[in-house]
């Protein structure tokens, strides 16, 4: 058997990342974390995580960017907010998970054909083009781009939902679509201007 | 008082039964609700994880539209309810977000002045109408029907807007007013996995299975939900979730329990005819249960 060294050194830290996490929306109180572990205890998914929320909070505020962004935990979070309710220091943990996800997608920290970023991208595209989401089309597009084989396994369920009138091929669309496009472009512009 | 009804995308797709039954309850309780003019997707949890700032602007368009009509919003979908609430709070707390949102709204000729309240049907039924008024209108009491009340996450968390965060009871009280027996259900606010069933199926199935087995163990005839995604998860993957169990007994006798929206049960008790409340859209039929309890159904 070989021993695996997991010691981390000062030099491994990414200070920019640590600064970013404590200045991002929701990260204001991350330095107050006591490491009490109530977040991990209340998390229904911590069982499946490589780094539990408690460890993730500590690693990110110390600047271990690689470990944090390549961790499976940030993709496992379902945003159920259990951790946030229990946190004695009122740290916005769920929101930080969102921030970490956003950053991981931005910097490409995910495996090829990983369904979560694919779904996020398709979702945003559909909002821009229709203003509303048509679930059947979204699901179809996500699986076509990430895991075609799983569509076969789901065809039976799809058919039953279709027969019950719960899946439709008709696309939902709002009337004033141009407003959504203007809105989205305006956000992008302001963000650039204020460097947010 | 008139409300702006904000259905959200799911109620036009997999959650159609929710919309049909909710509108039936509105009619029975004489609640005046008008669909929000040209509403758009709130962004849900998905948009938040890729582009947070933009998602607030999207949600704020709906808030501004309702504000222009001077009405409170009723948002039945749990994700919409939370996103709209969260957007209000973040605009209040973060000046940068406020700047981005108000510039975006100005570009489309709207304005948001924080004068609108976002409400959930549970809140409106209990606090605006009241248990007594509802009980008085019940024509078909759900006598003997044992219901497991499942709230899920985003109605009570992270903001305790109208109920306790660890042991909410709004739905319990409404269903009891309709004559049903509400069973103790300790997992009432545990997560159903959200979209995890689609993206990481093994994990999603585990979470779904806990919730169903617990309800069956406590003797529930039906699970009542308040969220389209919870309802979808709990109803559509019962067979798959049983297949995962090593216990041979579950293989022979797979998990099977009807999962309805709380509004469907309320509409039934308030005497709405069956065809308009979406019962026929269920994949696990409720009819055998109702027949066994001798509850008349349409």
C-alpha cells in the first residue's frame, strides 16, 4: 500500500480566489465560519459529496481554487437551503454554491458532455428566444447534447406524460419577446460598464 | 382584493393539473385572480447558477408588471415563489444589483419600486380566506383519507415568509379543514432532489425513495405536494426507485402511491367536478383510493 500525501502548502493557495469568494454576493460572512459542521449535517446530499459543505467553505476561503472548482459537491447541491437555515453565522452557503457553479462553468472546470452546464446553457438560450421554458423541448435538447442513450430509457415515461397532456410539442412564447432581448442586453452592458 | 396570478412555465407543462385545480379552488373560494400580463420565465434555479445578475433582471420584469397593475402576485410554483422573493430581497440589500435591474427595466419602459408582495396560494388560502371559511364551503369532506403533507424546500426555506421552517403546518391545516386526516410526516421539508434525477440519476432516485417509503410506512393513502417539480419526481419514478432496493419484498411489491397537488384535494372537497381538476393526468391513479374510502368523485 502506498501512502497518499494530501498536505497543502501556503504556496498552493490562490489568493485572488479567496478574495473573490469573500467579496462576491453572499460571501460577506464566509470569514465568520466556525467550522461547526451544521451545514454538512443538514445537507441531504453531503453523503454523496467528495468535500462536504463545511470543508468546501473552508477550502474556498483559504483559496484552494483547484480543489473547490473541480469538486463534485458544487454540482450535487440542489439549492434546498437547508444549510443556510441552520448556519449559526447566517452564511449564505447555498448562494455561494451558485457562485462556485457559475465560476466553474466560466473557467471550464467540468467533464465533457456533463449535463448540468449543458442544461444551464440551453435554458438561457430558450429564455432569450422565447421568454418562457417549454419543458419537453428543454429536456430533449439537454439529452441530445449530453446523453442520447438515456433518451431511450425515458421514452416510455415521455409517452405516458404526453398521453396525459403533460408534455406538449407546442412551444410557449411570450408576446413582447423584444423586451426580453433588450433586458438581457442591458444587463450585459451595465455589467461591463460597472465591471461587476 | 384582486391578485395577479403568475403561473410559471411548469404549470403549462408537466404541472398542468396544478393550474387546473388551483383555478378551480380560486373559483370555489371566490378569489379574484387575473393572469399577469405577458409574464416571462423567472429564471428558476438554473439561470441563477450560470448568470446571477441577469436572473434578477428577468424576475424583476414580472415584479414590475404586477406593480403596474397594483396587485399582489400569487406564485404557486415553489421555484418561482422563491426566485421572486429572493430578487426582492437582493435588490433591497445590494446597491449594485439594484442599479443593474433598474437600468434594465428602464430600457423596456418599466419601473420597480418595491411595492408588490409575492404570495403563495397556501399563504393566501390560510391567511386571507381562513380555515373556517374554507371548512364552511366543503361539500365533499375527504373523510378517512390519510394524507402525507409534503412541502419540499423552497416554500419555507431560506425565508420563513408565512410558516415555520422546520415544521410547517399551513397545508396540514388546510387539508384538515377539508376533512382529510393528515398523518405525521417527518420528512415534510426534505429535498426531493430537484433536477438531480435528470442530471445525476443515482443520487436523485435515492432522495425520491426516502420520501416515498417514509410516507407509505406511516400509512399514507396519498402524498400532497405544493411544487410541480416535487410532484413530478415523486410520481414518475416510483418504479425505478423500487428497482433500486435490495430488499426482495419491494421487488415483488413496488412502491406505489398517488401524488397529488394539495389544490387537487381541496378542489375535490370543495365540490369541483373531477374533469377540471386534472385527476386524469396522474400516472398513479387516485380513483381506487377514493373508491375504497367511499369519497364520491365526479
